[in-house]
């Protein structure tokens, strides 16, 4: 349909709408057929894109009918916008993944982007300044600070987000974990995309199920990385970080099992797994040292106050 901005004949509107809806019906049938053999991830992506096209089309038809013959000025303003929305939905549809592997790969890529954001935020953490350390060590300064009224207009820099030397060591080890996690996910994505030629159009067997499980594990890995990132701000939540490390260990094992079933033994994938496990052990060791140092500091503080 081509609309020039002039008021069309009622008969022409009716014919165009009938033609449009017939085309839309055929489009829905084709989209339904494209999901044969699709796993949940691919089906969800196709459904979301198709829904955008259908919803924008109905809004266009509804607005065209409601404004016809009454507010020609409003019609000239609203119709181009609604047509544009349909075009955008159709353009987005062209970018919809057409295979399970592509859909799974995009889902994993989103997790990788999230992990990269966490890594960037971690690298912005900074140690407490020397002046602040001196103030904390001085008992008199602490007593004076407690007696002084708080300034409600203090900046975010006064909220105590800077890390002590012990906390900074934990953060540095955590950064290594997240960096290795990002490499782990990237290698996993490359491994999955490499299977593209092996996917069969109507295959909804264990192959697709394994892909879906890998994506679920990848999402869970991303959640644990988010948890670690949130726990690094003082006071650091050591038990929560330890719990996340245990879950990540389990995720690595589960991913290796699924990848082994899909690819067989792979030295390329084994290396990032070992690197990630190594960084997890180093962080766990640092957490243990940090907990011991924290207990000793508390005992010393109790002794000094007696």
C-alpha cells in the first residue's frame, strides 16, 4: 500500500485492509512453520519478532479506521509514524535468528556483555587513600568523628566505597575470576557457533536440549558473577562470595559434560576451564586469608579496648 497523504476512497481503504490482513495471515502461517524443530530460545525470539509486526500492524489499521473522514490533519501526522513502526518491526524481524545455534549464541553473547560490564565496574574499585588509613588507625580521630554531626549533603565519595588493603587483594583476585569467566564464555560461544553445520532443520532431539542447557548454565554463571561483583563493596560479604565460587565450580563441571557430549574431548575448551578453576582457587585462598586477618583485627581491637 502506498499512501500519499491525501484522503483515500473508502472502497480503496477496504480493499487495501483486506489485502493487508490476508498477507498478515500468510505471514503468521509461515512464522509458525519456521519454529518446527526450534528450541525454547529460538521459538521465543521468533515469537517476539512476529508479535512486534502483528501488534504494529493492528495499531496502524485501528488508527487508520478511527481517524478516517474526521481528522485528516491528525491522519497525516499519525499514519506515517505508525507505518514507520511497522517498517521497524519488519527490519527487526530480518535480524531474528533462524537456527537454534544462532539463537543460543546470541543469548550467550548477552551474558558475556553483562559479565564485561561487571568486570569494568570491578576495575573502577580503588583502595582507601593513605590519609583515610591514618584516620582509621587513630583512635582519637574515630572518637571525634563519632561525636560530630553527620552532613546530609556529603558526596557519594564519603559513603565508604574505598577498599582496605585486604579488601583490595580480594577484589584483584575477583577481577581475575571475572576476566577468566569472560574468556570461558567467549570460547564456549565460538565452540557452539562451530556446530552450525551440524544442526538439522527439524532436529529437536538431545542436540537442541544440550544447547539449551548450556545457555541456562551460562545465565547462571552470569548471575554468580553479578553476585561476586555486588559483594566486593565494603563491608565485603565473604560467605556470599564463597557460595558463588562453589556454584561456579559446579557450573564449569556441568558445562564440560555438555560440551563433551557435543564436541567430544576438546583441548581448546579445556584450557579456559582450567584457567577459571585456578583463579577460583586463588580467590578462595585470598578470602580465607582475609577472614583470618579480619578475626585477628577484631581480637586486637577487643584487647585494646579492655
